[in-house]
């Protein structure tokens, strides 16, 4: 069955109906794991000096080493968190199937964690290869930095979209390798990037509305978004194509 973004969002809401409390529990467990690991490494980053991020942003060329350390440590944190992100996606796949699982399900299959971290490392390396030039020019306060950011923005997001389904693939396939998961994501996204963009853009009005709730609505919106993206993955996998008519 082919589904438009509007229909995918409706399927997501149906999957969440009556199960919001479980979805929120899953979300907060992942969120707290994220905060704990990030706080640990971010505090270590500045334990040897008193430099604020604001200072670095104002004069990046004066703080090249701290900025690079900060970026590398945060990339390392992203790699460490990737198994839990795959675990969270595994929970969303179960939700869309109409079932409920314990939040601890997120931590299942630790034997696959290294494969997941390898896939995340490869994604970061591909995105980093594109982002290196504008990042270097920005840090060194080169006058052409803004132009470089605009030029490299398209290939950066193109690569990001190519491998956006990797964690869903890893969540569903216990025997697939990191490279195979990346390749499968790229093939599944071939010819569907506009559909992906269309779905993401449809959430923008909801983001602005969420600010009215002083950010509380963003929690529900992020869960809604993640479950909708899960529906998109399942739809692409099952049908091989999507209908984007609203």
C-alpha cells in the first residue's frame, strides 16, 4: 500500500493511540542515557580550562584546539549512543506493529552494539569528509567560510538522507553488517529523497506551535516525528515506492 506523508502521520498517531505513556517512557530513558553520556564527556572536555562555548563562537580562530576537541568528543558520544538509538528504533517498530514492549527492550541485543557503532562511525566519516572544508574555513575565520557552507550544504544533506534509514535496518536485521546496512539504506532512499524532505517539512508548523507550550509539546512532537519516520521506513521496505499526494 502506498502512503502520502499525511497518511503516514495518521498511521503513526494510530500506533501511538492508547500507548503514549509507553512511548514517553521509552523516549525519556533514551533521553537520560543521552544526557548522562554527553555530560560525562562534555565535562571532561573543559575540566582543564575555563573556556565557554560562547567565547569559542565569538573568536573561533583563537580556540582551534578546544573547538576540535569539543567536536571530536561529541562525535565520539554520537558513536557511543548509536546502539541505544537503534534500540529506540526497535521499540518504535514494535509500536507500529501494534504491540508494547518494556523500555528495557532498548538495551537488548548488546552483541550487535559494535556493528551499530561501526555503521555510525562510517556515517560520520562520510559526512565529515564533506563538512571538513567549511568547518576548517569557519574555525580559521576565512572570509569565504559562508560561501563554503552554502556550497557544501547540499552534498552534506544528500549523504545524510542516503543513510537516514541505516538504524532502522540495523534494528530489524540481526545478521546484517554495518556496510550492508549503509548500502541498503542508500538503495532504499534512491529516488525518494524528495519524499523524505516533504515529510520532514510537514512537521515545521508543529514545531512553531510546540513553542506555545514552552517546549513541553516538543517532547510529544519528537515522539510523533520518530514514529512517523518509522512508518516511512516500513512503507518503503514493504512497497518499494511512496505516493506523495496529500
